[in-house]
């Protein structure tokens, strides 16, 4: 399995071989779904809360006597049926966290990469190096590759994978619309699935994927 290899100016230099043990894994949709659902659940704060009848202001004295008024009997103005009353069975703080093992995360990440590789949505830039942070540099590169082009091979949301120590490349690409820039060690299955295109900023990053599980 191969992917296009691009020069720093966006021109095609040739192709690069993608390792089968990373980009040729048989997709496991059930596992991929489970890991992504768990990842999204783990992002939830779980701090939403509504007040019950014992927490809202009011209460105390019975609004009116039990009989003789012609109105429905009422014991407290904090009842859920009253305006400004407490919420019945309202939302309470809870922990949404789901357990995801390292083995599951790793397998799901490789499955996601393999799906994109089979769709030919992966590109590699040969040793991208930027001396000074400049968004236009990366924007021009991705534009020439075809990331922002209509009807071309690469279009849609892009995951731009960079090296953790290449800060100038990160700073030059973080403000681009529809481009999610991440270090290779921070990429997870959800990042890969939600991206239409995956561009690696360096050939060496390909060999680092297997050992990097976020």
C-alpha cells in the first residue's frame, strides 16, 4: 500500500510505502464504534444540574387551606407542577466516563488509519521545515496538494499530523480552517475518523504511529 509523497512546495515527488501492520489492518467496526463512543463520553464534564423541590426558594407555609377555596389542593409552591417549582427527576451531576484499554485504543487507531489508506486519503510531505511560523506557508502547501480544492483527491476536513518537536509547523497550521493539527502521539481514532484527509508533515512520522497510542 502506497501514499503520495509531496515536496515542501506541494509538488508530487513520488510515493511512499505504508507499512501493512499499520495501514493494512482489517477494520473492526464494532471496536471502532465502541472506542469512539467511549472517547466522546470521556470528554463530557457531567456537571449539568437542575434544582429539585427541596432546593428552590419558597415552600414553608401551605399556599391556601385544604378545602373551601374551589381550587385544587396544594401543599407547597415548590411542587414541580407549579411555575418556578422544583424540577421532577431533573439532571444531576454524574460521571460519564467509560473504560477504554490501551489495547482497544491502539487497535481502533490502526483500523481508522487503514480505512483512510484504503480510500487513498493519506498524503506524506517530505521533511517539512519552517524557519519562522507563517500560516500562509502551510496553507499554500495544502492548497497545492488539493486539500482545499473542489473535486480533487483531497477535500474536506484535514488532519495534519506533525512532529511534537516541530513547533513552527504547528504554529503555522493551527489557525487554518477545517485543518486539525496534532502531534503524532496525540492522534486518536476519533481524530482520524472525523477527518476526510490525513497529511503527515514528515516521512519519519509513519514509523512512529504504531508505538504512539493516544
